[in-house]
C-alpha cells in the first residue's frame, strides 16, 4: 500500500490490486463470512434530548432495489484487526466513486487502514447485483488524530477497480437539506440483511454537522447516503446520538458536505 498527500488536506491510499490480492479478497468473503460480519459501530455521541426538532424521522421502510437511488447502494464488507465487519456505501459522482464514512475505512486513532474491502451493490439476503473491489481510498488527512472533531470530516471517496455496471451513479452537487432520505443496512432492521430508508428534516448541529431527530437506524447503516428531494447526495450516515446511559437513541447525524468535502471530491477525480 502506498500513501500520497496532495498538500491541501487530502490523503490517498493506493491499495494492493494485483490479481492475487483481488482474488484473495473475493474468495475470503464466503456466504458464511458475510452472514457473520459484525455491523460496524463507531463510538456514539452523548447529547441532551432534542430541542426544537425540525420534525421526527419516519420509521425505516424496505427499499425497492430496482429503483434509484436504492440500486446505487449496497453493503461494504471489510476486515479490521482480524474481525469481519460490514457497513453501507454507494456508487457516487460523475466518475462512479464509492462513497462511505471515513470510520468505515480507517481507524481515526491509530491510522490503521482496514482491508479486504468488497462492495456488494443491491445486497439483499446474500444476493447482490455486482461486487466491486477498491483501488484507491481518499480521506481528509486530519481524520487521523481528529478526536472529538472527527465527525465533521467522517467521509471517504474511493476509486473502484473497473467501472460499475450502474449507468447513473448518485448525483454530486449543491443540494437542499430541508428534507432528506437516509439509506443503509442497519442491524436493527431485518438483521441488516435488507436495505431500508427513512425520511427526515435535518437540523444544524454546530457548524459542520447535521442531525435527524428520531432516526431509528443503528449500527450497520454507517456510510449510507443522505439525498435531497432532487436525488443529490448531501450527507451520509455517520454517528448516532445516545443518552448518557445508552438506552435512548435520539437519532442520526452526518457531516456537512461543505468546501472540505468538495476539496476531497476534486482530489479523488485526479486519482482516476
């Protein structure tokens, strides 16, 4: 693996993509390993109960995988310290990158990059439309060591090995954040075996975060996209906010896709 830095706050990791490595990755993810993969759960935030909520989210509903935007979304399998995990991700942008959360790619404390990444688009009960491996992963350089500020840059953009068969990836651009649809594979819905979505009205949470009150999706949905009413990606499932005793999940949050994200996206375009 080779690491490069653009000097503008972005970093990229060139993964091992020789034929043997790719073959090993695909062979590793047997049906048994996929079924046993643990839904990835980052450390949550403890915040007071919602005040002045913009509106509670709808209950999770199963997605129609034959329709956009759902057919662009899937499960991302990976290993971390010899354990098998899964998260959510989506084919995104004009070049068909893979968008997911940074915490599903790299440990923010040690800097250790996870491995054996395999994306299964339209995953449903062990079935899927296609499987794709990753070539290069780009993140914000400040992700490692970000501490409490990590959630504001909790996104990554990966270059795929080859092109997805999907002709219309999720859209990149300036979106409307008044109402969004969040998508993913939370373990508390169908045991994470089926894609679901919720609709909600996000509210600002500080200067670099958005939050959907009442979003019931839990671990496993991390990395799944947030889209506005025009189908433009405006965020992703990043963190859950829990009561101090971790008995109440207040909802789910996302980093803002601001100029920092745009800088990362533009850098990823140079890595194709």
